[in-house]
C-alpha cells in the first residue's frame, strides 16, 4: 500500500511562513507527496522534501523560477494512472478544462489538480477528480485543507479531504 499526501496552493511564504504542523505530521507518515502547484517558492519544495521520501509536483501559475516542475505529469503508482496539473482559468469551468488536458491520456483513474483553493473529491465519467484545497489559505477557501490518498493493487483504497 502507498500513502500519498496531496497538497496544492501552499503559497509559501505569502499565505504562511511554512506548512502547518498537521501537514508536516501527515508527510512524516506518507510514502509520497503529490503537489498540484502554487508552492510559490523553492522554500516550500525544500520543506516538503525534508519530510517525505518522494515529492512529485507540477508548476502552478503563481510559482517563481525556483520551482522547476513541469506543468503536467502522468504517472502510475500501484497500477493506478494519475494525472497531475495545477489548472487555470475560472473555477466554474475548471473541471472541464482539466478533463480536456488529459483527454488523450489513456487509462486515467485519478486526476489531481489545484488552482481554485476549493477541495474536490468527485467521480466524473469513471475518473476521480481530486483537489486537496489549500492548507494555508484564509481568503478564498472556506477551510484549510489537504488530501490523503491510499493506493494498493491497482485500486484507490481511500481518498479523503482533511480539514486542519
């Protein structure tokens, strides 16, 4: 089984000087962290790398030049194909836009995204769309959140949005 902490829109240091202690505790217990962009700066990348064995990330629209991840990633963990992208544009059209970004990718089981700062854990046309929200935002989000996903033997065992 693989335990994944899912983050997005951490916006370090503009929203917070560092990640909340609840996120750091979760990272210590995780096998992987997937970050869907808007770290803001390399300091956030470095902090996550201190706590988790593997970080997979994408670049967000607010990331500076120190954040050197690609804009889109497709990976397979435990036999589950996962697409990762930050997202762009209006929150009302975000799922549609993200779906189009992965339309040519085969076998997608899970799409992780960010941008809106609003959690999403939705099954749409057989694909799980998962946005962990933001663990630091107090302006656009209703609550500070992150995600936890467990994968095993080609299945998504659990997927949760955790409120801090």
